[in-house]
C-alpha cells in the first residue's frame, strides 16, 4: 500500500516529464531534437541546477528539473523509471534506501558536502537549553541518526557506539529528558517558531532563508578523507555508462558551477571536486 501511495504521488508530480533514453551520439541524424533528461531534486528551486541546465542546453541536452517535497520520493521515482537522475542525498542515505527497498541505483558523481546545523529562534547557545526542552530532528533514519550524533557531540545526549552512523532514539541515553521529536526534514524550519532547537540540513535551511554558516548555533564540520555525508548524483545502475548522464556530471563539476554553489549557499555547501 505504501509503495502504491508513493507511486501515485510521483505520477502526479511528474506530469509532463517524459524522460528520454537516447544519447547525443544516437541523435546525430536528428540533431535539432534535444536529448531530454529528467533530474529529481528536493526543495522548490535550485540555482546550481538551473546553471547546469543552461550549460547542458548548449550541448543539446534538455534537462528538466523535477522537485519533490519528501526525501523518499526521488529514489522511488528514479528506480521506477520516472526520472533518469537524482541529486539530493548523501552516500549514507542512498545506501540505506538501497538496503531497505532493494533499489538498483548507483553513484556516478559527487557534488557537495552540506553540513547539518543546529538552529534556534529562542536561544543563542545550546547552553541555554533547559532539561525537558523539545528538540526536533529529521524523521529519516540517516539524517535523524546524523542529528543524534551531533547532539551527542555537543553534550546533550549520549549514543550507543554499536549503533554506528545511523542511531535511532532507541540507541540514546537522554539524562536531561529532552523531548526529541522527529519531523519530515522540509517541515522542520517552521517548527522553530514553537521549539527551542532543531537540527536542519543545509539545503533545507537555505530554502527556508537561513545562511547556515551565519545562522546555525552549531554547524557540522567537514572531515578530511572519505566522508559518508558527501552528496551525490545517482542513476539506475543500468545507466552507469550512459554518455549523456556522464556529460551532465562533467558539466556540474566545473569551476563555473563552484562559483554558483558558493554564491548561492553563502559558503555553506562545499564543492568536493
């Protein structure tokens, strides 16, 4: 039933988005007709992907951006063949989705490290939190776990080491009796009108008008070497060698795109190429 419900939602969102399967090389005899590629994102807009779309159009690649308001939807849409690429998640989230749903999805490129932040409109420091205060975190396993680890790093709770990178509320010791509430990531910024602290992904925070590097009480630091929270560009595994999709990754991973990322995110999303 849940899968059917997601499929119905995706179908409604994707009206007018009809992916193509050809590549520029295959279209040499009909060069006037662009190759259409549907790219799934979260949020409501993306200056970075608008830039990539504009550059790709110069090479006869017509990128259509499809925006989803819930994290589970872009992978379901990709696996179901409704879109051809998505770019909204880090490695841990993708791997967890593959494990849970059996998706045959692979990474073909890396984009940015987007640090998680702790935000508040009621306190200026986590030291001002009172025992029993409400803290909101994302309701998906990977970002929720990441948030719990961040709360631990700041001395608010403790987490069982055996839980690894994806702890849940069952894996914590909450000696200060914080009321930790899980919400859909995109709904968390609005909760700041009511609660004293929330963990918000940088992309969601930016969409809500925050500048993470300035507005977060605490901002996650990037770590050298392999980072499981690096965001990725993903395709169905069968399309790993598709030349059009690989070319889109190359267009993304340019110095020009770096400039757009830095300007748009105010330095809060860090290009990794």
